[in-house]
C-alpha cells in the first residue's frame, strides 16, 4: 500500500501512502466486511476500523506521507508527515456496503485517515458518494468495470 521514497520537500525517507490506495482499501474492506456479515447472517450495525502502520523493524522505519498525482507528478499531498496514525473508526449499517451506497458509507473511513495529514477532501470519493475514476491514476477502466459490476455510482 506504500513504498519507501525520498520526499521531494526535504529528501527525508518516507513511506509514500497513495491517496487512492486509502480510498480503494476502505471500499474493499467495507464491502468485504458486509459480504462476510451477510454470509454469517449477521448484517446490520457494526463498527469498521481502518488502521495504517509502517513496518515496525528499524531498517525500514520512516514516517508516512500521503501522496497523489494531483500535479501530474506523484508526490506529497497534505501538510503533515506522521510517525503514527490514529485508526479511523466508523459505525455503519453493513447492508449499505452491499448497495449503491458503498462509497458514501466508506467515505468517512477515508476522511478519518486523510484529515490526519491535513487533507480536507478525498479526490477519489466525493461527498455525495460518487467514485471519481479519473483520480485512480491508470486504473479508470478497471474501476469502471468494478463499479458497474456491483452497482456503485462513479464518474469519469
């Protein structure tokens, strides 16, 4: 989900965490939790936690930055570099994660993580819960196929 990079701001080694990866993982995790709950016949209210960590061993210890392609070049977004990230936790009705409301339901998880890096918006899931395919750089067609297959709204 991240890769070690040198931050262009000051050359510090950081874990570059893709903004799109955060959105994609929140969507996939929410959908998977709901599918498991449906299989276990326990759909309903639940809490979903999303946690991001860097590897614990000293050789690869580095702070985390959120990166994106906003300026056509992959680089840091937001204004913070963090050694520790608080989990993002949301109470949800898992039934919505199996419906067209998946992105709207998963968005608070994404925002809970992005706000810690001083990002006030998600470029990948808008406030109405529409997945913005163009921001999943290089994956537009795959995202379109996936959203159409499960009935989740998306825009080019």
